[in-house]
C-alpha cells in the first residue's frame, strides 16, 4: 500500500525509460488497484516493453461480480489493462487471514478470465525453525492449485516462494536455502503435472520466483541458482534505482 496514482505512474515511467530495448529478462509491475490503469497505460505507450512483460493487480476476489464492497474482480483488472494478479501473498495470508480454499478459487478464477496468476507460498519463522518448511510449502501449493483442472491451465501459473521470515526483516534466505525450496517446488510441480496427464518435464517451463528482501546486492547470487527463475520484489521496487539494480542482476 504505497504510492498515489501520480507517484505510481511516475515510478513506472522512470523504470520503463531506463530499461534496455534488448534484454534477456521480463518485468512485471503490480501497483495498487487505483493506479493499475495508469501504469498499464504507461506500459502500453513504452517502446521498452517486450513480449512476456506483465502488469497486474496485487489481489482480486474469486467472484466475477457481486455484493463484495471494496473488492476487485478479474474483469476489473482486465478492464484496467492488467493481465496478471498476485494471489496468496504472505500478507494476504497472515494479515488478512486468507486460507488455501479461498486462494484456490482465486487462482481458478484468474485462469478462467485469462489472467496470469502468481501463486505465492512460503513458511513463517517458527515453521522453518521447526523443520516444517517443505510441509508448509507443499500444503500451500497443493491447496492453491487444487482447482486447476488441466495441464494447459497449470502451465500458465507462476509460482513465487516467499519465506515470510525474510520479508521486510532485512534477513534473506541464502541462495542455497532458496534453491533448496525452489527445487522442492519444481519436484512437486512435476508430480502435479503428471497427475494431470502431462509430462513431468512440463514443470521445467514453470517460472518459480523468489521473494524475500531481494535487493540489488543479492539479486545476482539468487538468480544464478538453477531453479530460481526470477524475483518477486517488495520494498526495493519502490525506487526505480533499486528495482533497475535488481534487473541488472538478470542479465546473465
């Protein structure tokens, strides 16, 4: 919950103006809902945007419309120019109490509406300390994807691993810790793709992002790991300079 409409548009324009025209990485911008249309417009007008870049919302409801005051729908996101949505973010789970059954309905609704869902999973500090990281991640992954019915639909989902203990705390999972969980997620996706009748190798094409105090000075080390395909950037995305510094770590 940062940036007014004007500030969001200005930030997006600064980022877009500094992006290389030929780059080996994709970006996604996810402003507040009230700023989505303005940021989407800035991306449409920018020559720096390449195929695969995303613009989207930070959350949505699982119904298309109804008496849900204050919520936004997939259709509203699309109408504002968005093509993606973050779902199950750690703050939605732990601040607002969202459960896997709600998140799974949102994932299914996003797919139905033609919007790319970014499903977030991750453990809290006490769960990691208790050795339950993989158990928690598996439960959230299975729960969030429980209503995905086909391998084709699953192939359009992006996964983000967020160790809750490394968000906004200044602590970051080591590249080895992050890779371990990403590798586990990849293996679980192989199982889910196989259960849907597809080749387990399909999981190699799924993007798995790392989110947890990603900064310019640690991004390259994290992104060099085999199963870390990108970053879900939090506080460092609030300034163009730090976001672009992270992008610089994607050049390899």
